[in-house]
C-alpha cells in the first residue's frame, strides 16, 4: 500500500507551488523604464501594479513620451495608465514591427529589447489612443522599415 503524504510535506508542496505561481506572474509584468530625460518605455505584458510603476516614474520628471511595446494584458490597468497619459498630455509611440536595413545605432533607437514586443495590441491599444499626439515609427521611404503593429479586439472585463 502506498504511503500517504504527511501534513508538513503537503504544506511544503503547497508553499513551493504558491511561490512558483506568484513568481511566474511577477515575471510577466511589463518592464517600465526611463529612456532618456523625457521618455518612458513600457515593454511586455501589462499587469496589475503597472499603473503605480508608471505614475511613480513620472512623478517629478519632465516625461513627455511613453514608448509602447506590448501584446496587451490587464485591461483595467491599461485604462488607468491611459487616463494618466491623457491627464498629463503625454505623447504615445509604437516602434516599427521590423527594423529591416537599420544600423545597430538606429535599431537601438527603437528602445525595445525583445523583438516579439514590437507591437501594441489588445489592452496596450487603449494606452496608445490616450496619447495627445500618437506616433508610429514607420518611415518606408526613409528607412525601409515595416509599419507598426497596432491591434484591437473585443475587450471584456472578467466577472468578479
């Protein structure tokens, strides 16, 4: 007959699982960082707490632009960030999907670390449209880059 798991062993397993779940959720949060004296970059999945990060980085700074590179994420959080963007009259920018033919220096100017994030879709779109001036890094005739990827679908709020 199989030996049953004791109570302390179960607690250790549950605690380990909880740490794994919480840790994996935190790793999926957006990376929010300063990019020069007047810009912020929001890259990755928008998650709960990202509004507070954006707000604290902007406080006392002369930020005028937010570079968006995200597949989306938490709609409520994105809408809070969007309200802040509109309240502060920030510009929003989305990088080109590809950097075909760009030099390393020009590619670095796209401010995005992971090429998979070179778009603004789903919840990110709500932050983008909140900008008082919206820009996309698309310049086919000058640089040969591809157009930016903006995308929207039918958003919904999950029941509580």
